[in-house]
């Protein structure tokens, strides 16, 4: 028997973002219906990881908190797991080699 939960399952951090943070483990085929989004989960996504809420073309920015945190190393579809296997961070080290 299917159950309807009135709990948040993902966290949308900023309207400009193209990802959301998963607040639970997701399996392929799960459907997120929240905050005006309907997203079908395409692959397993562990709690705390990110899911694409918009399509992200290869080399385009991955946006979190309204800021670019990295870029897609491959095309990422809505509902796909967003992590190190398909994103390269843009963070520049502030450490010096002295």
C-alpha cells in the first residue's frame, strides 16, 4: 500500500539553483512532488547528496546557494544524482606552497 507523506524529502536552497539536497535515500522511480517540482528519480541517491532539478549541459555550471560550485563533466538530466562522478568543483585553493 502506497503512503503519502507530507514531509520535505529534498531541500531547495535558492530559486537560482539547478540542484536540491536529498533529505532521505532515494531509489530509481521515486517521485518527488514538492514546492512546485515533480521530479522522477533516475538513479540511487543517498541522503545528503544532490539531485538535478533542471537539466545541466556538459561544462555548464552546477548552482547551489545561488552560486556556481562546479561544472558538469557530462550532461546531467533532471532527476539524476549530482556528485563527483559528474561534477568537477570550481573551488580554487587558497593555500600557498611556501
